């Protein structure tokens, strides 16, 4: 595939209890980063594709670590806008035997949820793009995220992948 892949969405801090323990059964939580679109960006970069991730993140050490993580996986982070107060967080408890896994989201008032819809320069973002990936979750986060997503119209001729939430 020639051209650049653009993935757009919310990347969050992922906090998981160790092994199969229940949340807060242990005083330790494993911290990583994740989100549907960010996971796709990392996977495509692993296959050697030119991929950029677009989101809005606050100006703090956790967001810096997230950007460092994406860069370490070969994802271009130069299009990430820095504004807002916080990252979304999700808590994961792995299932065991008959107990299913559980995920709890804390994403209200996250940077992308409160982002100014005009904060992303979509014309610049889509320069050289041949593919655009987004999920249905991003516009459902908040009205601002809906408005921000509505402005993301890929360049003519670019392919679009839309991942519908399974929940």
C-alpha cells in the first residue's frame, strides 16, 4: 500500500489487576496504554506501514509516556494535539473460570471529550494519506468528539475503515 494510514481516536491509560486478581484485590495495577484505533495504528506499524495516530492529549507526564509508547512502536505522533486536562482511563479485570472479564471506563471530561472541534487541522492531517481508520466509539464519547469526528473527511480517493463497536 502506498501512502500514509491515519488512525484517529482516543487512546487511554489502561490499568489492569495482576494475573486473574479482582480489581483492588492487590495494591498493584499494571499500567499500559490502549484504545481501538491506537491498537490498529501499532499493528499496522508492526507490518511496516507508514501510520500516524491522531488524537488530543493533555500536557502531562502520563500523556508524554503514552506518546513515547506509540513512537516506540513505530507510530508517527507528530499530529497529536496537546490540550485538555486528562486522559481517559480504563480498568481491566481478567476473567477466571466462570467469572467474565470486566472493563470499567473513566473517560468523562477527557482531553478528546472536551476538545475544541476546530483543534485538528484535517487538511494537514490528510496530506499524503491513502487510508483513514476510525471507530464508532470516538464520536460517541461526547458532543465535542462527535463534532470533531464529523470534520474528519478523508481526501478523495482515500480508503476508509470504520470499526463498529461490538458492545
